[in-house]
C-alpha cells in the first residue's frame, strides 16, 4: 500500500512540473523516448518507472530530480 502512495506522489510531482512548464504528455514522451501512454501511467501512479527514466524526465522538465521525488 505504501508503494502505491509513493508512486502516486511521484506521478503527481511529474504532472505538476509538466503542467507548470506547459509541456504536453505527448511532447514529454517524445523528449524522453517513451510512449504517451507510459507518461500517463507514470503520472497516475500505475507503473513504476526506472530511475533512469525519472532522471530523463527531470532533465527534460529542467528540474532537479529531488523535486520529482518529493514525498516519495
């Protein structure tokens, strides 16, 4: 149960930063070389991305990875 909450928080953080930067799920997917569907699943906490993907997402969003890992 704790893992689900942590994945949900990660997804919320990613979505928040993506929206703050005005980047679509499709564009984030293109820039990180993952599918738009995977971006959606990550943002809703339904899949657990690899740490390398989280690093890629942070890089594309121009934030430190710690921003995405807040409360995870």
